C-alpha cells in the first residue's frame, strides 16, 4: 500500500491516498476495502476515465463526489459525511488526485464526527499540505458542520 501515491492509514476502516493506478485497485481490494470514494474531478491530474468500471468490475462500491478544486463547498462536505455514514460498517478508501481534497474532508470527519482533538483531526492534512485560499476559507466555515455530526 505504501507505493500508492500519498497513502495514509486513518484508522482500521479508513485509508486515503492520491490517485491509485488501475493495477493498485486489486491491492486495495485484497486489503479488505469494499468502498472507493473519489473526490477528484474527472479532469483532475492522473484521473482514470474508466475508474468506475475498474472498481466495480472488482466487486467494489464506487462513489464519486466531484469536488471542484477552485470551489470546494460545505455541501460537498455534507455529501461526503452522508457517504461515509452510509458505509461506516465497511472499509472505505477515499482518494483524489493528490490527497489534498481528501485530507481536508477527512479533517472535518475526524473533528466533527469522530470528535478527535484539533491536532489529531489534522492528520494527515498537516503532513500533506497547509490549506490556503478557498480551502482555508472552507476550514474556517466548517464549524457549522458540528450541527451535522
């Protein structure tokens, strides 16, 4: 798994990464993951045009929540929360192009749903990047997500 771009194990049921290659999805399945959530756009760096088919042909669930890099919204985060709740009994692999979108959304999940401390919730976001611009604004607006937890 460590060869998958920007791979991070969040807990026993959640892992995150940048874009896996077609050859890496069987490894993800063999590790017990049953749901793939893709937060990247179809036109994102290294996006796989047939990712949904690759994943579902392996018998896995595939969900794409296309988050616009220049305009992430709290509605995107809310949809992510709904998706994660729907599959909370399964192992879920969440990815985007470079694990930047994902790390921000996982921060929200860990802070507002799992109720981790601020420092714990920022893993792996702080290891990957320091959000700026619209992403920092999204984080600052995120306190309203507490109502959804």
